[in-house]
C-alpha cells in the first residue's frame, strides 16, 4: 500500500513541478497578454482559365496573375476554339460575386452567365488576345 502512496506522491509532485516551472519566466512580459494575429488566405472562388487566343502561355500568365491576388485557380487549359476576340469572364453560377471580382481584377467589363450541368467551377475565364492589357 505504501508503494501506491509513493507512486501517487511522485506523480503529484512531478505535475506540480511542471506547473510551477511553466509559470516561471525571466521575460519582462510576465502578465502581459499577447495578441495573436491570424493571417488567412481567403477562398475567392474556384476558377478555370482557358486559352481562347492561341498565344502560348497566355492561360498560365493570367492564372499566375489571379493567384497573386488570392483567387483559387483550379484548372488551366485550352478553349475549344482560339477565336475569342477579347478576354471574357463567365459565371457558372447564379451568384456572380466571384465573376465580378475576377472581372474587376482583370479590368474587363466582358462578363456573362453561362451555366452548365457540370458546375465544377464558379468562373471560367476565356483568354483573348487582349490578355496582356488585363494583367498589367
């Protein structure tokens, strides 16, 4: 029975030592509460970038530009045709908030809503030959 009391005493003493040790500090900031600043990257839509002008690397450049502004570019590829006369932003949902944010970032007023049954992305950006002006 005395072994049990000895074991309990050792456990309590160890716990108390750890508690007291964690309260001791040589820092002059004792008692001062520090603010914790949490930086989060906002989720700004799920975006697809499609090269519709045929200029090599256009979709990657636009994707990099949008990512640098915290947009969530999920897919980069080629459009079915390379005859888009200008860069256009297509909202794939009825909520056009993300599409307007993308259009503002790209400095274009060419935006529309075209829904499809896939709904993989909130926005599709079709890159036209004016893309360099859009990402300045």
